[in-house]
């Protein structure tokens, strides 16, 4: 009997094509997110689950199917999954790391340029008929070139952002739980600083760290007050690292110059106080939203499922103790 795979949302066709060569595949085939109860129902009788990053795969979902053999998350992150429960049940959890690096780094630089040069605000101005001609003091932004970039989290994406930032002659300071080697620091022009120093010295403060509950509200009202009044905050990492209510208050009161967000504390909900503000850009989680990256993610997720259901080890396992 062919093993069965449940895909909880519409993903690139390459994954379905790969999996269908070996297994019976069922995919929720529209863009509407499934409820927890619908995921449980779809998972019944299946051997593998391929959930979206936006799906909550909690203990109830995992316990609902005692025959579940692998959870292959469609995303580099996996905080949407109760990994402890999966590990206790011997279920490997996989993700799709590395392939998101370039797309997310590109978006970060785009957000930086957009908020500094007020590009989104300028688009609104032009569409509303308020552009009446060039003038010396009209719609002034600030330059990115030469400004200090502060990066919090120096993993693959942080390093890719630093590499791109060098093209703008930006001095780069960073804080990370693991300091980079002297060779990497020299190659990328990095200067290691304490978290407090990065927050207070950066002209652009950009977040690129994986999420852990201990990092919730890493940036709150006190940290925002320590930033330069001319500084911009960029978050393309995980929403909960920023206290959005505190950020909205800081933006309204010009405590900092602006912000550009691709992720949110209560995603997909956005803190209402941010919505009317012109000095914040709000993107709908576009970090790795390119055709190339999403196809690569689908391929990796499928490869992980194929490996496990055929008796092998997954390529990208976030809980190796489950295999032991």
C-alpha cells in the first residue's frame, strides 16, 4: 500500500510532482488557511504532513495521528510546530534552510532603501495627485550610503545583508550569540559590539536572528529610546522580537525616524496603531517570496518526506533526537 502525504496549503507544483512518484498526495488546493480542526481532519490516515509556516502544528495536531512519521515544514523557521511533542513521539521535524538567504537579504536592502528615501510614501503622494513638480525641499529622504548598519543576528542572512551593504560603503556593527571568526569579520568589514552598543550606534538597525521565546520583545520602549532619533528599524526576521505597541508609540512621537517591517508580532494581524503612520513600511511577509526560492523550498520539503518514508534520514532535521 502506498504511503500517504497531506499538504495543508497550496505550494509549488514541483513538490506534488516529486511526492506523487512514490506516495498518494492530498493537498489543500487554495490560498485559504486551514483551521486546526481541518488540519487534523486532513492528517487522518496520512504518514507525512507538509504544513505551511503559517499553520499551527501543536501537540493536539501531532497526537491526532499516531502513525505520523515526519513533519516537513514549508519554511526555514519552525516555531509554528511543537517540536518537543514531535521529538517525544519520534517524529522528525524538517525545515527548508539556506535557500531563503539571498531573497531575504535582497528584501532587507530594498526595505532599507525604501524607508530611507520614502519611496512608498512618494508613490502614495504621486497617485493622489499631490506631486506638482520638482522642488528643492520636496519629499526629502536620507542617504543610505556611508551610514552605520547595525545587524542583530549574524547567521546566513545576516552575513548576506552585510555583504550587500558593503556596496553602500556602510560601516557594519553587529551583535550575535556567536561571534564570527576574525576571517569573516575582516572579509565583511564587521565590528562586533554589545547589543546595547549596536542599538544605540546604528543608523539602520536590522534583525536577522531565529526566534526563541526568550527573545520576545527584545526591542521595547526602553531600547527604542536608546536608538538615534534619526535611526530606522528593519525587521525581516520574526515579529515577536519587536514590541509593536511600543514601536508604534515611538514612531508617532518621532523617537526614531522610521521602520520597515516584513513580519509582525501577531501575524497576520498588524498592530492597528501602525496602519496610519507614514514613517513605517508594512510588507506582507515577502522575505523569501520569489519564484526561485519557493520552488527550492518545495523541493527540499519533498526530499525530506521522501527520505523518511523510504526508510532513510531527512536532509534537514531540526530535532535529531527524534531519529535516535
